[in-house]
């Protein structure tokens, strides 16, 4: 994701999910992922703090939202 994982690896955890697998389908339901690609930012307590709508956000928007979580 545009180098985000490399740049933020010491601050946040990234998980890649195959939403076609049984476990991925369950996670998709749990976090209300309706569109692919899906991006959900979850805080340390497991609460969704931001969810990607339709389309891809700019890197700056993702980094701004990540900064609010750390």
C-alpha cells in the first residue's frame, strides 16, 4: 500500500485478508467490508475507527487517520 507498511511498521500492524476464504468472509462480515479492496482501521481495543468507502483514498488521508490512532 504505497509503502505504508514499511513506513508505519513500528507503530501499527497490517493484516492482509483473503475475503474469499472462510476466515476472510467471517472477518468481512465482522467488520462490515462491503467493497474490495477493503481497508479498515481498528484501534487497540478492536473498535473500528475508520472504514474505506468506495474508491481508494490518497496516502495522505490514510496516514492522517493512522496518526490519530497511534
